[in-house]
């Protein structure tokens, strides 16, 4: 997914850009309103700061909206409720106040993209119920409930968050840094023993339904166990 990031604060822009790229987003970064409006490469979503050096971000928001329906997420240090309301009235799809974590921004992007995508009745029905992983495991993301063979599994809040994160993309190798940032919402440079403890708990509580492989020096990979296939 291609993100147009409009932000004049270089450290903020740089950390957001790096964070988004770690999650697989392509990021084009501009630092003025006029550069945003003259940006010609296609993009799927705009992250728009309101406090820009050359023009008010709200005017940029309005101009972008007049041109088309690309989703716009306003990011702003202004915590003023008026700005939020005006931004939304001018056609922004969502609003994130500074300071924010990369994880929060990604969650907003995903939510906005889900809202604008036309949903088939089948997709809507599937979304209403819990997500199924293999024959044994279901995760109800709305209720934050996990079931193994139909019986609810008691997970600590961070165990649930870790499972929810790793099951977003089964089979993908996630680095310790990505996991710490997503689940503990922290840039983590120290020891990550707490992560190992939580992985061990998930392995124990969900044994037979998932595996979590440790990849030395990198991170972890969650796989769904398919009983049908393994029974051979
Ligand atoms: Ca700014």
C-alpha cells in the first residue's frame, strides 16, 4: 500500500516513515502543502499534518477531497476538538492526535481501508463471526476471546495481544522489534525476555492448534496446525 505522508517535522516524519516501511508500506514523504497537492505518483492513503509551513493542512485536506476520494487521515498536534470536527467535515476519514505510535497509525489506515472497500455479503458475514484458524482455534477479535475446540482459553491481556498480532499473518516471520512495537507499543532495544515468557505461555495454552517457531537472532513465526493434514 502506498502512503503519501505530508509532515514538515523531520524527526516525526522519519520515524513514521521507517515504522510504516517495516510493516510493508511504501511511503512518499513531502513536507509542504504545495508539494502534497502537486505530488503526481499514485497513492492509496494520505497522512496529513495540519501544521504545515506554507499552508493550513485543513486547506490541503479540502483540496485533496475536492479532487477525489483517496482516504485522508489527519495527524496533528492540535488537540482542539474544533480541528477534529472541521477536518472530518472537510472530508478527512480519520484523525490521529500527536503523539501517536506507528501501531496506532497502521490500525487507523487499515480501518479506513476496510471501510472504503466495498464488501461482498460473504465477506461481511465472515467478518461478523470469530476468525477460524485451522480446525481447533477461533479468535473473536471484537470480543477479544479465544477458543480451543470450542472451550474458551484464559489468556492474559498481553498474551491475547501477542496471539492477535501473530495470527494476522500466519507463517510470516516477525522480528522481535516488530512484535515489541506492535504488542507492547514500545521501541524496544533492551532484553525481550518478557516476549519469550508470553510465547511460552501461548505454546502451552494452545498446544496442538498452533506452533510458534523461534528463529534465532530474528524473531518468531506462528503456524496454524492443521489436524487433518498432520494426521497422516
Ligand atoms: Ca507540523
